């Protein structure tokens, strides 16, 4: 049978152990609070971004409904469409040129 000898700790050693454990607990609490605050900020930013995305989607739908049928595709679907667009652009350019010449003669 093995006997163990219980050697007592001095008051200074007990105080040192307690102080170290208190310091460790305070550090653990500070780390926990920091992580909790970061998590709350992250969640708040995520909620704000979700609200912005939802608002942008609503605004996009409103814009699309307001401009439905008024927008022309950038690519003509047929050769006739391409010719019609080119003719309109040419006529606009000619009329603008004529207006400038008339204004310069005055």
C-alpha cells in the first residue's frame, strides 16, 4: 500500500493559484464577449444587407413594370428591324445636321 503525504500549500501559493484562475476566467469572459459582439455585428450587417437586397429587388420590379413595352432590344431580331433602326438613325443625323446648318446661317 502506497502512502501519500499531503503537503500543505502556503497562503501565498494559494493566493497565486486563485489569482491565476481569476485572471484566466476574466480572459475567457473577455474573449466570449468579443466573439459575441462580433457575431451580433455580423448578424446585424447580414440583416441590413438582406433588407437592401429585398429593397433593390422591389425597385427593380417597379422599374420593369413602369418600363414594360417601352424599351427596345439592343439587338434587332430581323434584318428588317436592323434596316429600320439604321434608317431612323440616319434620318435623325441628317435632320440634326440640317438644323445646325440653318442655325449657322442665321
